[in-house]
C-alpha cells in the first residue's frame, strides 16, 4: 500500500530537530552557568579567604627600620624572617587591653604544640613608657622593641588605631592578616594551624 505524501519522512528532518534541541540546550546552559557557578561557589567550593577568621590584608612587605630593645640594643624585624610573627602595637604602660592581647598571642602560639617554635611574638612599643618587669616575666620569649615613630606604625592598616589589632607577618616579612584586639581564640588557633600546615617556609 503506497504511503501518502504527508507520511513520507523528510530527508534530514530528524537530524535537524536533534541539532536544534542541542543548540537550545547549549543556550540554556550558558544562561544558567553564572547562577550555577555562584551557587557552587557559595555552598560547595568555599574560597580560601572565606575560611579565614583573621582579616586578609593585601600582602605587603613591612619596612625594616632599626628598632631599639629595652636595653638599648638594635633590633630589626628582618631578624625574625623564617618565622611566623604575631605582633601587637601598644603603649609600654600596657593597659588591660594590651595585657589581654599578650595573653592571646601566648596561648595561640602554645596551642600549636610541636609547631609553636615556628611562631614568634612581637610587642612594638608605641611610646617611651617602660613596660612592667613582672609583666615581661610572665611572657618569656616575647620580643619587645620600641617603634621608631608614627610613619612606621602607619604601615599597619587599622580603621582607627593599630592597637586595636593583633597582626600576623609571614616568614618573608609580609603583613598578611589582622585579628581583632579581643579575638575568638579558637578560630585564631585554627587560622594559624591551617597556615602552618600549608607553609613550605617558616
């Protein structure tokens, strides 16, 4: 029985329909891609910066002027190269907030266990006031030196004052993170542990 003209398949029609569906799918995928990527980035692919508790600072090398230890001898931050450095800037009079930061730096370092030796603690004195001797005895191993002046202290970014933060320098001497003056100690410990695990230097 002969087929009618209407039922006769048109050569290439099936392939054309398939090609059209593929093109439509590609267009749909391209339109949806930004939304899908954003969803994955937020819920699945957590960027490293979002894992940090400390505030990331654009990596910058701190200048290396001559500082003065309490005994008057010369000291430079470059002498700490090869180590991670937790650093605070405060008056030698060291009010309550200053004392708490010293405690946080000490405890966060000790919490790193066998890696504690990879971390130095530095107290930059912002003025000429002498630190209390008993306080220094409580923080054995703490490096203390007087800053040479305001231009140097201005290299440490802060909304109001550098004394409102604890800073972290990497083993190359670059300023890397800053933490609040009263940090979440556990999250600070985790930040340091993560950096120490990933670091091939220091």
